[in-house]
C-alpha cells in the first residue's frame, strides 16, 4: 500500500511539474507579445507628444518621429530597437537607440506586411496617428560618424522606402507555441495567441 501511495504521489508531482513548465513557457511568450505592444505604444506616445529625448535632438533639428525596428533574421530576432529620429535641412539622424531583449526562448519568427520581410521599421510621426512601415534593408545607409543612419524621408519631405500595407503582423515563436502582434496603419496595436 505504501508503494502505491508513493507511486501515485510521484505521478501527481510529475504531472504538476510538466503542467507548470508548459504554463511558464506560455507566459513568457505572452509577456513578449505584451512587451512589444507596450513598446509600440510608448514610441507612438513619444512621437505624438513631441518628445525629442534628453538633449539628443538639437534645437536646430525637428522631430521626424520615433521608430521601432524588428528583425526575423536568425541571430538578431531575439531583440528589437526603439530609436528617436530627427531631421534638419541637410539630413536625418537617429539618436537614443535602446535595445529591448525578448524573454528567454522567445524569438521573432516572421514579419508580414502583405509579404514576408526580414527587417521592418515602424515609424510613428509627430502630430499624426498614422503609422508607416519601412524596409530597413533599403533604408540603412552607412555613416562614418553615427554608425548608421536611417532615412525615412526624401528631400521633398515625402516618405521614402515605405512598404505601404494596412498592417504589419509580427509572429513570436517559442517551443510553447506562437503569438501574434498586429499593428495597423492607423496605429492600433493588437496581440493574440494563435
């Protein structure tokens, strides 16, 4: 009888441990999606409020916006960046880049804006709720002073390298499943489990 009780206790303990591990992995995936959603809203809020960062964007520059860059390329798909973009008559400069790491085991597996993309930047501009999606592959220009400079605007003020599209779907992956974060062109952000 004692062996039966010990066996039952061991089976219950193993089942509870497996259930907890699965729950914890699912929570990490959900937290990654919520983290992206909150950071997109932070970048949007910073752009709409005209936040030029702590002394980064000189008074001669005007705020072009804030942008968040995602990559689904292996090796760089476990984090993303949030950056301030300033513009003056001569050129466009990026400042205050912060890198945000996703929870352990969570990666960006796909970026889709009507077709799959490897790298996408989402630009939030001041005084507008509209969002534009840009192919970072095409907009990163080497700069000996700044390291890299992303140009979102042409000299005429028109958007450069805009991908168009009504929304961007960011797919997060972990061993426990997938989660989607969607942002549409009017700046609404949604997250859902697939």
